[in-house]
C-alpha cells in the first residue's frame, strides 16, 4: 500500500457539502465499537457520521464522513441511545450489520467486533 496523499484544499469538503448539520455536530455521540462519531438526524430519522477513527474497520468498507445509516441488524434506529443499545446486543453475536444510504443506493456493511 502506498500512503494516501494529504488532501488539498480542493479535496476538503465543508460540513454543508457533506450534508452535515453544523448545529447537530455538538450532539454527536462517539461509538468506540464502530470507530465513529455520529448524531441522529431527527428530520430524516437516520444516523449521520461526523468523524471516523483512522484505524476503524468501517473505513475499509468505503464508509466516509457524511454517510448516513438508518438500520442496525435489520431493525430501524430511533435515536443515538437506541444505536448504543443495538451495538451492545450485537456484540454478543460478534458483529453488526448497518444499512447505509449512499447517493440513493442502499449499502449493507458488516462490522466485526474484536474479542475483548
């Protein structure tokens, strides 16, 4: 693997370009098991990713800041706390499947939890 070049100013997108509500970023919750920080968009009823850990497995799945997901293990997500509960339950099975909405397309991503 060659190192990824540093982004140029034309590569860096604003929060608005990513569809992130700058007023909701302060409500974002960190989910260490997923390696993301996200907030629940009350209007669209979905989680919006605002940060991703550099070593998070989710990065290798093509997920980026600004991506949105609304389901975990085939059930709707109703709040940031609801996602935390779904993660806790999914850890018993060793993985969680998230349903992302990307450019009008549905993308299913499975994240494996490491043994602790």
